[in-house]
C-alpha cells in the first residue's frame, strides 16, 4: 500500500447540489446563459465561410418555398374563375355581367365577381393551369435541392466544430494540474468529455440549420403576407407577442431544470464508474445493497430533473399550437369576409392561410427548439467550466535543456502543502548523489509520495527549490524533466494493446530499442518466462484492465516498461507490492543490477526491501526525522528502529516498550 499522504480533498467548485444533496436543495442556476450562448456561437467562427454558405442556401430554399403558396393561389384563382365563368352567359364582358347581377339584386355575387378576372361563358383555362402547376413543381424541387445541400454543409460545419471542441478539451486535460483531478470524480470528468459534448453536437446539428431556416421563413412569409393583404397580416401578427411571452415564461422555468439534469447525469456517471472500477471490493465488503441504494437515489434525482426539464419545456409546442389555431380561425373569418366583399380573390386568401400556417410553424419550431438549445447551452457551460479551469504554470521559455544528466537530486529548503492552511512539508533539505539508491520510509501520510510528486512537478513547491544536476526543475520543461525519470507505481496501468506495445510505451520518441535490449530487460525483470507461456507471447492483446495476467504479472510489466525507457532517475513507489515473496527477491536482484549508474528513489512499506539502500530517509509529518544506512538507523534506536521492530518483532510502533537497541532489531530480522 502506498505510504503517500493523500491530498486533502477540497470540494470542487459547484454551481448546484452535490451528490448528497437532498430534495430541498435548489437546482443549479445557469452561470451565464447569454454569455455561454455567445461563446457557443463563437465556436462556429472558424467555419464562418461555410456558415455564410448555409445562410445563402437557406435564403434560396426559403425564397422558393414561400413562392409556392402564391403560385398555388394563382392556380386556385384560375380554377375558381373558370368555374364562375362557365356559369355566366357567353358574349358578355365581365363588367356587363357585374352590372346585370346588380340589376337583379345580387349585390354580394356582383361584389365577388368584381374582384375576379373572369371571361363569361369560358371554363377553366387548362393551359394556364398546367403552366402554373409546372412552375410549382419546379419551385418545390429547387427548394428541396437547396435544402439538401444546406443540410449537408450544416453537417460538415457541426462535425468540424465539435471535433475542434473535443481537441480543445483533450489538450486542456493535458494542461490541467494533478490537483484538479484529485478534486474531481473521474465519472464526472468523463461525462463532460463525452455526454455533454455529444449533447452539444446534437444541439448544433438540430438547431443551426433549422433555426436559420425558421427565421428566414418568418421574414419571407411575413413579406408575402403584407404583399397580399396588410390588414390580414396585421391580424395574423396579433399572436406573435403572445407567442413570445409564452416562450420566455416557459424557458425561464425550464432552464434551471436542464442545468440540474446534466449535473445529475455527471453525478450518476461518476457513481457508476466508481462502482464498476471497485466492483470486487464492493462485492467483498458486501456493499452491493448500499451501492444500489445510492444508484437509485442518483437515478431518481436524474429522473426528476429530466422529467421536470422535458415536461416544462414540452409545454411550449402545444401552447404555440393553440395560438396558431386561434390565428387560423381569425384569418379564415376575416379573409372570407374580404373575398365576399370583392376586396380579395379566393386564391389570395387560400395563399394567405397557407402563409399563416407557414408563419406560425417556424415560430413554433423556434419555440420548441428553445428546450433543445437550453439543454445544449447547459452542457456547453459544463464543458466551458472544464476549459476555464486553472491550468498548471506554463513551462519557461526559453527553457534550460537537460543533457548528459548524472542524476544528482537536491531538495533545498522545500516547503509544500496541498492547501495553504495545512502545510505538509516545511523547510525540507536533502541530497541524493548520482547513482545512489534513496529509500523513503515512514508511516502513512508522512509525505513520501509527495516528495516524488514534487520531483516530477505534478505539484509545484510553495517554497525553496528542487534541482537536478544543479538545474532548478522549474526552469526546464515538464516533458524534458519527466523524460529523464522512470516511474513505477503501486497501482499498475496498462492500455489496450499488445504486451510488447505496453512495454515499449515508455521508450522516448525517436529512441530505438533493439530486440536484444528488449529481451534483456524482460528477462532481467522476469517478464519473459510468463509471457512465453501465453499463446500469443508478446503479441498477446491486453485491455485497459490488464485482463489475462495476474496483478503481480502486471506489476512486472510496468517495471520492465520503466527499465526499457532507460531513464537517468528511477522512482519505485511500492513497485513490488503485488508480487509473491520469491519473485520479489528475484526482482530486487534485477533492480539492483539495473539501478547501477542511476539515482533511484524507492518508497516502501516493507523495510526488508530497502536494507541495501545507500541512504534511508525516515519521514514523519512531512519532515525528515532520520537519515542514514540501514545499520546506522537501527543503531540509533529512533523512528526507523521502531518501524523495523513493528514489522519484524510484532510490536506496535506507538508502544513505548518497543526495543530500541540494534540487537533487538537484529533479533527481529532473524525472525
């Protein structure tokens, strides 16, 4: 088990309830809806040429689409004029027919006929009708083609935009300090990188094209409506303010619910990821019921938030449909009266009714897209929160190069704390000479792994400095520093790939490792014998959990990987904790040979593994309380002697009766 003191868990910045929030806790509020929406749109800036193309294609498609009802109205006028004309006596002019109807007391019919273009005695003009219908077919076919091309360009714009966003997030993850991941659950981070970005993609795909088309349709249809009849256009516009007020009122109620929905999704993913990763421990300790109960609670919160978000936002479309139907009734009544009075032709009213439906339909679409847009902006806020997280300090420029390292590591008056009010290490000074093996021991939480984290610049020191061959590690790049350090942790990590690919993972770019060097390293670390027993040998495919090999074999693989990297400095953090005793002895012998010429830091709980170390540092509460060789520290009868006795003499290091003499320690060793 690692002896490092874990970083104090400081709660991450949240804008809403945490995982244990109860029903009475208010939902998250959007951080800045308008700002996030503008930033959301700003992501499209690199695609502005294509976006302009989308708009122009939409203009062409909408222009043709709104022309269709006007042409159909003309077709209706041709048919209606033919029907009326066939019922009038032939040989009369239209004016004579109107005068005769007024003389007969049929003023209403006369008014209707006066507003038309009729040839008495003549039926439907099929030639004119065919021409109009052919034009309608051409118009709608053209609208389809432009719409199809617009959809294709929109897809390109959206996918390129989302690809860049994923790249930004991936690069951001590489620039975030280790402290960020200490504070965040892995499932929460994964949810932002996967679920939230996918939601942004769907939102862009469904709103970009439709929103542009809907807005242009409203403008085009409105122009046609005023062209046909300003009076009817004003009547139709009465419902627009009502539609706007209804949409805004519902959106204000649904936006917080979408924020909570995606926050609850992140918490649920975090819980599932933790339970899946620790499935064996959950089962061993009988916490399946508790885990399921927590899952049910988080799932219920997600259900409640999703239900409220979808239910509230779903009220937009039926409300808009109700207002559209009211508008239809009013337009039909007023339009019918205008036709009867001869002020409008029947085809004009028919076209206007179609336009009124087309006018309310895009407004309804815009309103219904508001819930999708709110959901997308809620996800965007979560992604932007990750992108805006504080990054680790930039590497210096120009940076001091690291060449021909000897491996002298010096901690000079180093102070550090995971939080400002809780210092862990204060004014620590020690030197590891080139080629030395430095063992770091002490009780859990003493700060052993913290020293390594500071050396690797996973965290930055608060005071003092750390030098490598006299070069302050803060004056070089992190990549240059870490390329000189090989690290083997207690927690093994293997990626999906072959065993050989996993072993060569640590080899620096551009470096060549011959087959002879490869086999020498695997034989020295006792990897070769067990790999030879596998059906596919070094081509055996591993998954990210290392299925197919035991825990001890995985640890041997990580040790071999570090050795193949040929670093100037080795860091072994409980590197043999998962191997059996016999293998541990063999690996220790191999490591002794492979550590030759390298400065090595060994963190260990089992003191038997570090007795041959050149220097042993004993840490307590972030300070080095003793240092020396194994024999010297036993003779001193101090903290190291107590730790040693507690392991080999079966005594408690806190017991005041622990033997402190060297002979006592040797007796324990003999046991």
